[in-house]
């Protein structure tokens, strides 16, 4: 991933370390942060599952930086973006952390950042357009287990 920059941080409150799946890897549920959308509802939707599995929630965000700008200097303040994402996961009752990638191609970066056979949740609303559905289809083609919350009606 030559064209990306990565920042990690963990929510200040850890309930307990996540258990490990086969192969010794921790169980992780990846919530994809889509642009112009609050990912808090998606995080809330998977909290119970994460608690039941003793899994860690990973909020995966890819922020596109236009080519005239250096990769480490996005158009939107990095401090603002980090604060926004941190606020989303600090409300979580399950272990959670953020992976923020600064990149040139959001979808390619998300696809490359996910481990094989990842459990992925998209919070795209139905009216948001075809973006979340197309991303869900691409991730499913890559072999990931994808749940698009935008495909479900909410009351």
C-alpha cells in the first residue's frame, strides 16, 4: 500500500482483550466509515455481536487526499478527522479502535487494509446512492463476509 498513510489509536476504555479465532488472530469486526455519514449507528448495531463474541470493533476509515496535496496533508484537518472518528468509538461499550488511512483511492485502500475473510459492516443508508452497495459487492467478491445495514428497513 505505497500510497497510504496509517494512524491507529484505541478507545480509552477497554472492556477486555478480544479472544482469538482459529490461527491465533483476534476476532475483529470491521465497520467501514463511509464519507458524509455518521458511523455511530453501525457501531451500535454490532456492539452486541462484538460483546457476545468478545471481539474488537475496528472502525476502518480511508480519507482520500487529492493529488495536488501531499499524502500527509489532507484537505480536511487531520486533527478534526481523528476527533470525529474518536468520538464515534468512545461511545462503544465493546473494545474498539480506529484505523485511519490517508490515501489516493478510498475503495482500493479499504480492500487492501482488510485481512482475508474479514467480517465487514457497512452503515450505508438506502437513499445514499449505490456507493455502499457497490463497495459491499466488491468486498464480497474479495471473499469478505459483508453486512450492509442500508439493506434493512429501520422503524
